């Protein structure tokens, strides 16, 4: 489903709450149902991996990083990063 090097968003839990651990980086591998994401130097973001991963565009990543200070302060359960995504943010452009 994912190839090594794909640009992705990963969240620790499937609900996409930005108050929980999440990362934007490059897909590395899947082990035991966990997805491992690395930075540009090839270093893992989280030793335990992530449960949910999706491809994203650099533009969506830039917006998400810009908005992250506000998103991360939102009350638990009020924001879903995955719910904010559109086909365009995943790189699915209409011809």
C-alpha cells in the first residue's frame, strides 16, 4: 500500500486527534501492524510506530505544520486531522 519514501502523515491513534503523537515524514516500513516514519535523515520519529498513515502533499503538510500550535491545543476529541483532508491534500487531483 505504501512505498518506502512516500511522503505521509501518521498518527498514533486512528482518530487523528492532534493532541496525540503525530508526524509528517517519509514512510519507512510496516512491522506487526505498526507503520514507521522517518525524517529526511532517515531517523524514526517514534520507536513504537504509528497506527494510521496516509499520503499527503507538501502543501497540506506545510499548512498542517503552520496550524499545529492551535490544533494541538484543541480540547481532546474536537479536532480530527484525517477529517480535514480532502482528495487534493492527498495528491488526488482531478484532470
